């Protein structure tokens, strides 16, 4: 059911799924004090607080089934004290999956 809003990517130690479910979006809004639209606008315009990037990744991991403890450990290990140019693409892709959905893979055309 969440396949359309789940982003899969390599992060830190392997391939992970990231899903900003409704409860995770609500938590992100609570933590940041921003509505999801304002947060998306900030990301698109490169006007976001740096901490938001790690929170998007952490909550995306939790929403996809990673335990909160493991999500925090992964973010502390692989997203903290890294260049923002490394962390931003993943955070943006997680938010983009929730905002626009993931396209269904196109079936190959029979020759």
C-alpha cells in the first residue's frame, strides 16, 4: 500500500527503504514546526535548516519499518557531520516520493 510513497536507496551500510507515512509526517511537522508544504518548499528552494535533512531520513527509515534505535544509529553514523551535498539528495528523494509518488516501473515493450 505504501509502495507509491516508498523510496529505496543505498544508505550507509546497505540498501534501505524510506517511507514518510502519515504518522512520520506528523512527527516531522511537530519536530520542525513546519507544515509539510512549507517544508517541501524549503527543500526545493534550498532554504531548509540542516537538521531537517537527518530527520527526514530518520523518520523515513522508521516509516519503512526500521526500528527507531537502528534509524537513529544509521543517521548518527552516516548522516551526521557529513557534507550537506551528500545528505540532501537522499532526504529530498524521500520527501519527493511522498509528495509526488514513485512512478510505476514501465513494462518492457514486446518486440
